[in-house]
C-alpha cells in the first residue's frame, strides 16, 4: 500500500497554514470539512483562494452550525469565490459535527490532512494542534473510505446560499443579545434538543440524585456536547447558584453563552469570574479561578461544579477548598 505519512504541528519550523497554502497552490481540486470557520482564520487563506480561482482550481467546503461558532461573515466571503462550492451541515437536531479534514487532489495521488485544526487563526498558526498528512494513490482503500465519508457528509449538508446565510446571521445576532442583556427576546431553547449522549447523561444524573447522592462524574469524548449536556441538566434541576469551572477562558465564555441561550426568561443572572471580570454576585458564575470562586461564594448556597481537564495538582487543590 503506497501511503506516506507525516505529523504537522504549529511551531517555529512551520504550521498547518503553510501546508494548506502550498497544497492549494499545487493541487487540481480541494475538499475541506471543518466544524468551525471564523473570519480571522479565513482571511489568512483569501489570497490563496484567489490564486486558485485564477488557475481554475475548484474546491468544496463543508462547515457546520455546531455550537453556532462558524461566522456568517466567513460564509459570505467564501461565496464570493466562483470556484468554491460551500455547504453547511446543520446540527440543530440530535447530532454534532466535529470534523477537521483537508483533502487535495493531484494528478496521480491525493493528500489528506486530518487532525484537530479548524479554520481559525489560532488553530492554523499557534495552537497546540496535531494534524496527520497522508499521501495515497487513488486506489488505496484508506482514500476510498475518506472520499466516501466526505461524499456522505456533502449529500447530508445544505447549500449555503444567500437565503441560508441570512437566516443563520439573524439567528446569531439574536443570540448575542443573551450575553449583553437580560432582555431575552428570542426563545432559542425551543430549537435545541439534547442528543442521545446528553439525554442518557441527564437521565443518569437524575437517577443518581434520586438516591440522595450529591456527587457525580460524567465522562464523554471531545465534541459530544458536554457543555450543552450540563446546561440541559441545570435547566431541569434549577439550582439557585451555579459555579461552572473550565481550564480555558475561551471555553468559559462560550459555556456562559450556551447557558444563557438554553435558559432564557428564567430571571437568572450570569457572570464571569476571571482575571479581568469579577461578577461574583451573579446567580450562575463561570470561572477558571476555581479556588477564589469557591472561597468567595456563600457556603449556604447550592453550588454545582462542572469540571474539565484538571491536572492532579488542580484536583487536590479543589479538594482542600
């Protein structure tokens, strides 16, 4: 089996962005499938897409509405290229979307890059990411499997035309209001339902509580929707106070937005407890400073913790609080 492989990481010696640029410049066609695309990440590929358009190189891109992270502005920009056909996988049902795959078609072979990087500025240049590049002949079984999966996703996605983008942009603009104001106008929770993993997790948490237990651990793979699962559980359990802890501020803000989106019109306040923001009087607090947060909250209040990616040292520190 003629397959060549190499690992691509972001470092001072190179990054995924450089690999994508050189591959687009050399290929005959390209096919992307990425969960998230934001405008800052797309900007770094615009000149390369323009060159591909001039050369007559056609491409297909699949992205998704998963977690509402993909920006409508980025979709509009992609549609300006006559050589790129764009589709979006809608994840408003019981399924998520977390692929990161870049496929390049050459005359006698294909290059496939599969890994952890979406089309965001940090993922392409600076984040700690692992992406594997595989070069294979067209008759390789691996390549046949990859192309079959891609075709399946393509056929399951919707065309990102002006009408779709307009509705998606309107949806996103209304969601932003949940973060900036308590005047909740758009009841988006009606359109979001738990997937199978989230349903089972919430049901088991309810069962565990019925036995009088006060602690539980949920373990789930990346991309299965742990943040949404916790929000669905809180929506049903209705605690007076909540402390949500994660290891990165970027995830922290997204988690807060998720809870605001799923719990509109509940007369709750949501706040951040970080190095720059000290909204510790909010009903539901989202923090990466777990020790300070736990010490500053009234012990008589009901607090629920959702923890992600703790080191042993961090876990021991929390036990001592």
